[in-house]
C-alpha cells in the first residue's frame, strides 16, 4: 500500500533524447508510462558549418544555444537528458571473463581493458555489459570505451543548454533500441541496422536483441552534396535541393547522373564492407535483412541500389512506427523529420539508471 501511494504521487520523470549530428540537432521526449511509448515533444534544428573536431563538439556554445531554443520552443520543462556518442568515436570489444560476482567484475574488466584499449586507460570512460555466458564458468562481456575529451564535450554542451546528462548512449545501440520497439516481428532475424547520417554510416548487426557486430563506413549524405558542389560549382544549399529531387532538375540536367553515380558507389561500398565485416566476425549465417535510417539513406534510389548490390532485402525504417503520436502534432512536419529520428527515438526510450556508456 505504501508503495502504491508513493508511486501515485511520485512525479514521473521523462528523459529528453538529444541527438547532436553534423547536420542537425534532434530532440525527442517520450512518455514511457503507458503500454506504448507516447510522443510528448519532438524538435529539429539544422546545424551549419563544422561543429565536430575528431568527434568532439568544437562549438559547444553555438550548439547549446540551439538546444536551449529547441527546449523553449517546445516548452520542455524537464531537465535531464540522454545524449549519444557518435559510433566512430566508440571502441567496442567482446571479451570472455571468468564468472565472478558483479562487484569484482568491474575492477577486473578495468584491469583487462588496459591491455586492449588503443588509448591510455585513464583517458577513457569505460562501461561493460554481460551479454551472455559460454560454458559453465565464462561470461561474454561487451566492453565499451570513449575518450574523455569526446564525452566531456557532449556533457558540457548539454550543461550549457541547462540540461543534466542522465545517460550517455551510443548511436548504434540507440538505433537498436528503436528497432526492437518498432519492429518486434523482425527481432529473431539477423538484421543489419544502418544509420546513415551526414558524415558516416553506422552499422549494428543484431539478432534476438543482441548486437553481434558494430562498425562504421565513412560515407554519408554529405558525400552527395559535396559531389554536386564540386562537379556543378553550385552552392551547398542548391546541391541539397538537387540531391532530394528524384526526377532530376531542368536547370541542372547533369545533377541526376552525379547523384546516381554516387548512389552506385555508396551501395557498392556497403556491399563490400558489410561482407568484409560479417566474414571477419566469424558469422556462419547470412544477413536476412538490411534496415536503414538517418537522412543520408533518403537519397533517391539508394535503398533499392543497396538491395540490388547486396542481394539482401532492404527497407527504410520509420523510427516513429512504435510510438503513439497524438493529433496535436503536425503530420507533415513529422513526415519530414521522422526519418532522421532513429537514434533520437532509441535514446528517448532510456530510463533513469540505464547504463550504456556512463550514467550519473
Ligand atoms: N529528404 C532527403 N533526401 C536526401 N538526403 C537527405 C534528406 N533529408 C536529409 N538528407 C541528408 O541527410 C543528412 C542528415 O541526416 P542525419 O540528420 O541523419 O545526419 P546527422 O545526424 O546530422 O549526421 P551525423 O550522424 O553524420 O553526424 C544530410 O547529409 C542531409 O543532406
Ligand atoms: Mg546522426
């Protein structure tokens, strides 16, 4: 009874997912108290110029200002947030450990990690997850490490925006979280989740709720824009428009050919790297399906070309598929920004106390 009373009066806490990308900031708040996650707030702010230097945020004041403006325009009053590290900044390794009490595991992993992490152990934040057992006495452990300077740049940016960081996620794992919530019918398949942003395509190959492989391919939406700028001599905003035109543009008849050529290049890279990664990881079964999200995946023809080059079924995810969306939200706006929200939906599903890379 006492528990029931205290639950009833306890203020519900909602964590705000804040995804800081090279081309835009995404913000989502979900209400996780019902049967299905419900959208409370969603916002997007485009970013101009370079804001990252080696995956650390190099313009914290500018980004913080934009986050604060998004919070204000969406009337978000909560103060605790989830942020996600860019996949390429994260070092992950699966190791086997002797089974031991959790209290000892942490120290032992810290000690072991010093041997395989390519940075000074004092220069990184470390986290781990026990992902299974092999044999009687062994644990399979996924170790995750991020350089302090990168994580700190995100924490201080959020802090400048008036937010406290409750959970630090990794974009690959956030996409997995979104996928498992929105696509439960595909959980037992071997699925390559690909989040293609502006800078890179993050890959997380999953099955039965377990990440089997993570890696990155250095191709993103920016590649198409840069090619159009270089070959046509147009400004970046014109190139952005051209690459979104599936039927080409009368004023720039060569644009479609340039986009198509790069679609073919990117699809070939995916095919090459995916099979390389997958063979190197020692997997015996094939990949059943490729599921894409992120703005880079929206370039006309890319999804079809990847399916053709890889011979694997390939679809575009709708990150809001598993989320209930009230009628007060603008459907047209959601259609436009929804596809960019894969990482952010997964982040907004984290609960206080979840451990991904680090928690308070
Ligand atoms: N409708 C569209 N058609 C084609 N490309 C698009 C479309 N919408 C967005 N993009 C491209 O997608 C990219 C932005 O996607 P996203 O928001 O997922 O990236 P990001 O998170 O900012 O980048 P990163 O994760 O690499 O830091 C940009 O290159 C943009 O030009
Ligand atoms: Mg991104």
